[in-house]
C-alpha cells in the first residue's frame, strides 16, 4: 500500500502549513487565545478563502469533496502550529453530521455558509456525569404538533459559546437518539462559555423547552453519531501527530543549543537515548494515525480501529509531552515558551472522546467478547 501523498495532497498540506506558519508563532498564539473569542477571525477567513472550511463537504453543498487523507493532512498542520481555530469542532464534526444526516434543503441552507466562514456550528452531545464510551442521553426531545422542543444540559460543548447553531443529540420518545438543529437565538437556550486548559473554548448549554428542527427525516441517528465520533477520533490522532512532531523538533533543537560544562547537552548520551525513544513513540503514533485514516479512506468506519489508534496516540502523546518538558527544564513550563502549550493540547486530545485507559478497557472488553478481528 502506498502511503505517500499525491501531488495535490502535498500542495494542500503545504498551503495549510504556509498559512498557519505565517499566522502563528508562540507570541501571536498566546495573544489570540487570550482574547474573548480565543481564535483569529482573520485566519478563519483565510482558511475559508483557500477552501479548507469546505474541504470535507460535497461539491453540490459548496465544498471540495475531499476525503479522510486530505483532512488528516490539514489536521496534522493544525496540530503542528497549535492553531486555535475551531476547524474540527465548528466544521468537521457538526458540519459532517449535517452533510450525512441532513436533508438536501438543510445542507444547502447551512453548508455553503460554513464553507465561506460565515456560519459556525457546534456539536452538543456530551452531558455532565456521563463518561465515554457511554451513549446515555438525558436531554429529551418532545414533539409539539409539527415541531419539537428540547430540554436538558450539555457540557462540554466544544466551541459552543460562539456557534450560530448547534447540532444537539436528544433522547426520542420512542427510543433511540435523534439529531436536532437549534438556533443560537432560540428561546430557552442558555450558554455559558469558558476557556479550556489548552487555550481553546467550550460552553455549558442549557435547553428548556427550546424549539428544535430535526436533522434530516428525524428518527434514531445513533449510527450517524457513532460514525462521526470515529471520524473525529481519526482527526484528533492526526492533529496529535503534528503536535508531537513539533514538540520533538523543539526538544532536539534545544538539546543542540543548550550548553552545560561547555558542551551542548545533546552530547550527553542519556539525553540522546531519551530523544530517540521520543522518536520511536512518534513513529508508532504516526503509523496508527495512518491506519485510522486509511481505514476511513477504504470506507471502513470501525470504532475498534479508532480505539486502537487513539490508544497508541494517547500513550505516545503523554510520554513525548512529558519528556519534552523534562528535557527543557524550567523554561518548558513558562507560558512564553511553546513546548508547554503542546503538552497541554496533547493532554486535551488524550481526554477527548475517550482517554487511553477508556480505549484500553473497550478493546479489552471486545477481545473478551470475541468481537475484535484483523482488519
């Protein structure tokens, strides 16, 4: 199997890398994440202008119709530059649900504006006290004539504070979990935004008899929600690989320039061995990220594949992040130096859609039940 990017995919990767490198260094990122919004509208507009916000949408919906490999290439660059723009949380995940489960009218009403950077979505799924991989949903959907109302609490809703509309999961009266569109200005909707430790944004969303529009034909959307989670996990894995690459690069550069006893500390054998271990962990993570991406490219949307990848990504991310801090010493803990921010983001990725321990338990349970095969 050929894992090399095509010329078009390389151009997409390089365009993203150049745009984000021009927009961000450690100082610029700190300034942007300290704003109320937490990301740059100017960078967001540039992402829209080069077509990245519509990358995953079909051409008839105002997008480019790209696949998992292209998305992975973009997410890796987002991770490499720690770009705070909500490409995953405001476009890929909720926009992907509209694209796969929405009606033709809903897709054409929403997705072109998302692609243009004029409309932000958020996926309101997780609820307080519910640990992944539980799919229990307490938010209720109640039919009222030809319409629906939702009541419940969602938290955390990534990028939920600034979204123009929410894609919300709710329990259906006849069983199953439905997907609903809720306008940001709908009555009974309350949002409390807050910053997460990695500099991004989330919100608690409270719904009280809030009017909602079923996504598509309505009914149980559990399969679409599970598929969206698998795609999101693969995207997070790709982002983590980019962040780990840069954390390792920063560390090796520091080892070459920092001197003790008159020589660069890269001359110390113990430190070079630790850096080599970081490289091995990075390559293990890269291989599993490719595995998850290529599975999706082959049309295999398998939670077990996603869990395998995310388990290794989480293990590699934790060790690489910790070693990067340790080998930098005190400067690694300062807000002005970027390596601590990479560790923070890698930690957040590790705990999003299941930690390493969660995925290990899930895979162990699958093995005991005899449901894990060789793909």
